[in-house]
C-alpha cells in the first residue's frame, strides 16, 4: 500500500483527466435522420442497463437530445430524483443520442471502459458527487462536478483483471436476484390464488349452519333506527358474469350485505388542507399490501370532516380503493377511532353475520378484481363508480364456514409472510454484497497486484502529454488561420486605389479617406 492509501502501482486522478471531451451538437449534428434517444426513463436503475431507448426523427428531437454517444460511454444522470441512474452504452446504441440530463463519460482508450463504469457505481464515488446538488424544485449536479470527482486508477492490466472478477461475482448475484425477483412476482399471485380458492369453497366445505337472510336483517336494522320511515331496497346483484357458488352458499349484492344507515359511499372531495388539519383521512396511498398504514395518514380540517360526516370510518369497516387502483383494501383496525376517507376510497360497513375479514378476502379474489376492472371507467385515471360497487355479486357461506376460511387463510399467510421476509433479507444481502464487491475492487482487495504491470502513473502522464499536444495543435491551427486573414483596412484601400481614378483631383485616395 502506498502513502496515498492506494495499492502500489495505482494513482488517483480526476475523471476529467481520463475522459475525452463530449461535444454538444445541434439538430444538424446528429449524423442521421432517425436515431435512438436515451433519456432518464431509458435507464433501469436496478440492473444499470439501457432499456427501451426510443426511436426519434431528427426533426422531432427534444431540446435535451444533444449528445452523440459511443459504445462504452458511461451515462451518469445529473438530475434528481434520478441521480444514481447510471449505465454503460451498449454496442447497438453506438452513434445514437443521449439527453443532456446525463454527464457522458467517454474514457481514454488507455482506460478500460467497464472499469470506469464500475467505479461510478461505488458509494465512494457517490459520496463525492451527491453533496454537490444545487437547486430547490429540481436539484441537480453540474457535469463539471461529476468530471471533477477523483477515481482510483489501477494499471491497465490490473483494470482488466478487476473487471473480469467483478463481472464473475455480479453475474452470480444476477442469477440470485432473478430468483428473488421471481419470488416477489409470485407472492401476490399466490395470495390471489389463495383468496380465490378460499372464497370458491375449495378450503372449507361441510360445516353446520346456514347463510343468514341478510336482506331481512338489513331492513330490520333500518326500522330499528328510522322507525316507519320509508325503506329504500338495495340493488340486486349484477349477475351478467356469474361467480362460483358452492352448495349451501348464497349470492347477494354488496349493498344487500352492508349497513343501510352507513351506506357504501365515497369520502371527502379535496381533503388536503395547508393548515388546521386535525382529522386523519385514508387515501389510496395508505392502502398497501392489504393493510392500512395508519401512521402515515394525512389530516384534514374539522369543517371538511363534518361536511362529509357520512363517510367516517370506524373499527370493523372495510376501505376499498376505487380510483387508479382496485387491488387495495383493508380492514379498519381498532386503533382508528375518528377518521374519514378521501374521494378515491369507498367505505363499506358489513352487516352482523358477515365476517369483515371474509369480505376482505372476497374483494381480493380473482372474480371480484375482474369485476372491478371490467366496470372501471375513465381515460387517464380509471375509477369504479359507487353504483357498480353496490351491485357487485358476493358469494357468502354460512358464518361457521366464514370463520374457518379466515383461520385457514391467516395460517397460510403466516407461512407466506415468513417466506417474504426471507426474500427481503436476501435481497438486502445481495445489494450489500454488490456494494462490497465494488468497494473491495477499487481498494485493490479483489485481485492480486502484479509488480510487472505498467504503473498507472505512467499511463496518466501519457494521457496528459497527449492532451497537451492536442491543445497545442488546436492553438497552432487557430494562429495559422488568423495569420492568413489580411488587415481589413489595408485590403479595402488597396482595392480602391487599384480600381478607382478620380479625374481633376490632385489628392490621393489615401488622403481622400483621411479627409
């Protein structure tokens, strides 16, 4: 180890010293009429690869498409919230165009392109660049800040050995990450299949009891509260697509299964307030993984809560996202004693005799999700109206079967949650291993040093000498062009003197100009 803390034969250099300058071009400088455009959305931040670079005609090129990239260039995003979107340009994008939202790092031919790419992925490199952010609405770092960051330069031969070992380790981690990603995708599908099987009678069947007459219970509840006030019958179930109905089970509309006083309804229109918020309310974002994140609830005003008092929720209610997403629902926990819901969430209050956990499982089943999807309306953001929700067919088993189904699903979910926790821990460990491999690689701890390798300082001096020679050549060309341009006044005077004669005048043309 040298005095600088780097391995013997290594040096530290600024990126600017080992990268070639990238010229920005105008619309006529792309070199082609049609090209693929790399923007921030083209970079997959998990795999650090360019994905889905779009084909664009040069006359339709966005103003930020002004950098022609080459295979092996590293594109490093300089704008938040995408500062760590980094990728190496693949061969099929050679000569195409990148947004000026990237710092394009083109290593000198004596620096391995993938070596430089992996250096920019390290936390040590990020620690130099990220603190340089400027701006409030759209924080960003300047390209100069990226190029000013220092990186460790290994001897060229060692660079190649480092890249080979890094890619060997990362390829194995990629395989493991692929399996973890597959497990993450399967988890919600398995849950959906479990809920579907449970609510189609495939996990609990012949238990004693019969399905209550919920229509009669609903009407009795209305009379107990409103006396002889006219009762409005609930809508019937929409059976245009019939659900699976096991023997001994019955079909009702969702409205027939809910409280006639606390009806199915939306919540507060525009509940967000700048100040004075005291009443929590549930939004779509608060419904994650079939649970309610109550600690993150925003607060609305007392006035809005009072105006929409009919949408207040209590323990044992069910809340369902009805706009933008339909697979989000949750049972309201006992800890919530005074809250409301937003316009994008529906409140459902089940009647006695219907287990709220069973109804929750049913809303997550494949049949219910397809029903909501088929009844969604809208262009930019689709939503399901209350009328469609009220007429949703719900298949209900006897109460004893409901409880047996809920217990069975909860037991299975305990196993599933444990498996999910293992997957999450494995994903975190994989990310830590990636960081560890890169960190060790650029501290000289991944491969052995070879005393016979050419010292990196020699390479850097050669690059600097080449750059200085290039600058001198540019200066010489400019000076040569300036020498070839004659003085304007002398040129004009010479031309006039040789071509203009003024008869009867005794002073010269030079004197004429002086007068």
